[in-house]
C-alpha cells in the first residue's frame, strides 16, 4: 500500500452494482483542478473559485457528444473527511457510466485509490485515530443491528475518548515528574508522593476497566468450526492443505474427489495468544443421485449448519456457475468469499458481495493466505463479541498493547509506593504511553497500516 498523501486519488465510493445513485470520490491537493477541465456547471460558474463547502449542478464530459449529469459536492479546505480538498460527484448509478467518468478524471490528473486510502488519509491527517478507522470498516461490514451499534459507538469515540483521557492524564503526571527531575538540586516538589500514587491508581483503574471490556472473552480457549464449501474442483481441498500445511485432503484434477468431510486444527496467531479453529473440508456441491453422493451432500450441509464461519470457495480463474451466483445472493452472515487459483489469473471482480469480504488466494504460491488468516480471525471475533462495545479487529490488534500499558502503570505504582525513584516511575509511564500509542495509532508501522487498511474496499 502506498502512503503518499500528496497526490490526488479517485475511486467509485458507492456500493458495487447498478443503483439509483452512484458516487465518485476525489481527494488530494489537485482535486478541484482535476475536475475543472471536464466538469461544466449548469450556470457556467467556475468551480476553481470555490473557497468553502458548496455544491454545483452540472455534468462531466465523458464523450465527444455525451455528458453525464449530476451534482458535484466540494470541500475545498481541511474541513473534509481526509483534511484535503475533496469532491464527490453524485450521478446515475450505472457501472459503465461511472467507470467512464472515473477514467476521465484519471486522464485529468488523478490516480485510482488503493483499498482504504481515503480513510488512511483521514487517519494520517489526524481526523480520526486508529480505533475509529477500524470502526469505519466495521460499519461497512456490519451484518446486523448489534454489530452496527458497536461500530458506531466506537466510531463516535467510545474507545478513543476514554483512552485519550488516560493518555492525557499520564502525560500530565509525566510532565510533573520531569519538571521535578529538572529541578532536583533545588529540592522543589512538583507532585507529592501521595498525589502521584493516587493519580497513577486512578489511571490503572481506568485501564483495567477498558482491558476487561476489550478482552471480555478468552479467545485462546475457543475452538470454533470453520467450513470450506463450494463447487467440485473449486480449490477447497488444496486450500485446506495449504492452510493446515498437511496433505490430509486428497487433491486431484478429477472433480468430486472429496466424498466425506476432513478436519484439522488450525492455530491462528493473535497478539494475545493463539486462536484455534477446526478447519473442515467438505464435498463439492452437486445434484446427488447415488446413495454415497447423497450422504456426502448431507454431511456437507450438516457441517455448514454447525460452523461458526464459512469459507465459500470459488475458482477465480473461470466464470461463476449459476449455483455459485445463487449462493452469493443469500450468504450466511459469517461468510468469507475465497477466490482460489489466482496463479491461473483472476477473472471474477473482487467485490462479489456487499455483505461478505472477499480474499484472493493461490494454494500453489501462497498468495493471500496470510490475508485470509487475518480475515478469519477478525470474522470469528466479530461473531462472538456479544455485548462488548469494541469491534473485533481492534480486539485482535490492540489487546496485547493494552495489557502492556496496564502492566507498566502497575510497575509505576510499585516504584512510587516503594520510593524507588522518580526516574523509574517516569520510565514506566513512558512505556505505558507507548503501549497506548499503539492502540490509538500515535505509534504505528507500515505493517500495522497494511493490516488495518488493507481490509477496506476501494473507495472507502
């Protein structure tokens, strides 16, 4: 993923497929300049003179004698979502028309956005923190009211607010301590021992409460069923072997080799330990006439009903079968679409369903397997969150950092109570702040950004 935020990006921001309205989003220093040559306002005014949030009726010229009508919304200042000049063109929700308009904007100086790049820019500009960025994705992926409410609460600062208050509190304590260390020879006490211990205890109590909230389940103790299903010869068994690093499932070029289900334990690494799932390979769907085939189909359906998460495998190198299209229209809420055989080329669009994430994989060269494991962890956690008010991807990423931050405050309290020296107390507070920084995103690496924003779809 590119982290360059000084160029101008564009993408279709509305849901895949035809609809009443389609949206094209543009963001970057030259957002307005890219639109200026191709967008004509209905009243002949110039959009280049726009200095505050405004909207313009008009059209984008997409051909020699073809104009695409619509409404252009412009945020020319840092008040936009990305804190860059931003524009949205709202028009007819026809995929061919939207793609043509997108190409024209690219020809005018913008480039196609990467997955999650608009939200990434919002994060890098300080508009939102890491927990809120993850909540944006959770809103997009929410399967029901409960998940939506959890995501909206976190997006509104349900986690960022309390963590921010704790950080500010610890920073204030650290400032008092460091001021005292600067004037140690003057024997000036900036904060008393009793007050220091009391303030650290308050911070520790708040951290424990959030830790309990963010880790309300013992994920490492869970063993859940994850089933692979799909058409015969859709790459299920090869994927099973690649994920489990075994050759338990028989793989041949002959369709329908798997007639019974095969299972194996699959440990998935998470920061707070290991999440173990029981991965199950099932027979491919087919109209059964023979007794053995009928039983294999019954076993497949039974395993699907018992599974917490389903991996719907589709051979991405060929056009979908009618049965696969029917399945896509009524997916189980906890389904991940897996496009297999990417080493043969992928002909199917990435966004097959609005309700299920899609991962492109190859069992031959291991492409996408790490991403599939990450998505599997997130989906399992989201499905088991219950009454927690933290989205699963945040639990997955942040739990260990929060534990470390809490432990550092405990050590700071011990050092303060034992009068081991303000230097040691200050050092532990810095450690705690570093841990909290990893949770909210004030401390991050490229790998963390890839992990968080790589799960987004293009246009968000």
